[in-house]
C-alpha cells in the first residue's frame, strides 16, 4: 500500500497509470489544478534557465582552489598543537591524573615503610569461665595481646612440638 | 503517560532500595574466610632458639614487638594451622598438647573489617572467649599458660 506522499509524487511525475491517476484525482479533487500549476512551473524553468558556459573556466577553478587552500584547517592546527594526540585522549589522561591526585591526597593510607601501620585488632569483649583466670588486653602501636593470668602451668614433660 | 512515568519512578525507587538493602546486607553478612593460627613459645632460652622453628612468615614482622611486649628474648613456633570459617559452622585450629582455638563466628563489617568470635581451649577446659574487630592480616595474640622456662602464645589471624 503506497502512502499519500508516494502516490502524490508519482502522480506529479506522471508515473501513475491512467486508472490509478483517475482514482487518485477522484479521491483528491484539487490535484488536477495542482498538477497544472506544476507543469506550468516546469515549463517556465525549462524556457528561462539557460546554462552559462564560462569563458575562463581554468582561471575560475584556480581562484577557487586558492581560496580553499588559504582557509585555515582548524582540526589540523589543533592536532599539530597537541602533538598529534586527540582531545579525547588528553581528556582521559587528565581525568586519570586528577583521580590519582585525589586518591593520594584524600584517601587515608598507611605508611608502607611501617608494617604495623595497617594493623587493626580491637578486643571488644573477653570472658573467662574459670574465676581464677583473668584476662587483660594490652594494645600497643601495631600489636594487641590478651594476657591470661591464673592459668595452670603446662607440664614441662609434655611435648608440644609433635 | 503520567501513569507510565509514575510506574517507572516506582520501579526505579524500588530498585534503588533493593540495591541499598543488598549492599547493607552484604556489608554485615557472615562470610566464608580462612583463619590462620599458630602456637608460639616465648622464652629466654637462647640454646633452644637454634633448633626451634623460626617465626612463621605471616607474623615475622611482629617478632620484635612481641618479644618486647612479653618480656622474653626469643620466640619459637611450636605449630600452626589454617581453617575455613563458614556461617553457622564453628571450626577449630588444633595444636599439639590439645590446645585449640575454636572460631564460632566471623562477620564482615564495613571497611573490610571482621568481627571474630573465638574461644581458646586447653584440653577440654575453656580458657577464654573473646570478641574482636580485626582486619585481614592483623594477628591477635593471646598469652596463655606457662610452659617449661617460658610461656605459650597463640596468634590468630584472618588471612583470606
């Protein structure tokens, strides 16, 4: 099924068959007048538009080319100015650099020369069932130890290495 | 049209809330992690130092600090072990002399911290139960009973 635009274009160009054109004109009564106007316009254009041949075509072409070469190429100059790397790459590089700079300055990080700087061991609660046993927590920089007191001594003859 | 917009808004908001709930849940959910432990012997016996095992590589950096804190001149390794702690299934690291560390809970906290609950046993006798907030690779030391001319120390550390 052709659209109206397709049928209208074909009608003006005279590509519709007689029967199709007749049906289309019946559907759109104003078409005949429009086609007449269109034919008239085509005829006037054909009569009055005459192609002019240049007597100095080579000179005209050379002038035109000269104008084109004089026009500065914005893209090329920018590329040359940025060492041939596109804007997008420089933008990405800048964003990564800014990200790294922000990470280094804003994110807290441990001292890599100090192995205990990232150490976290906070004892929240300790309980002992035996009333004779007590536990104390001692925290120093980079180390936490729970010290148990009141424990029975492990027999010396017990071999804990095997 | 307005109905579709409000439905989209509703779905988007619902999705956001779901994602938020999931992230909160994931942040404090029980986790499956490996926990490593070792039994150390701190003493002033220099002769034993020559034949005994060195400090495990995982806690070698704590050697000097531990000696200073315990007041002993040398620390030797008697044994070490590793276990996987899964939700709702306590697991243990057992050393010689039936000294064992039972890990009853391990929960991930915000900021890559772990809430660890452990018990130290000597034979069937529970010595201590402790709850600690630790990070991966930070050992918690427990100074235990006396043995021979020194003292036993247990180190426990979340490793993976």
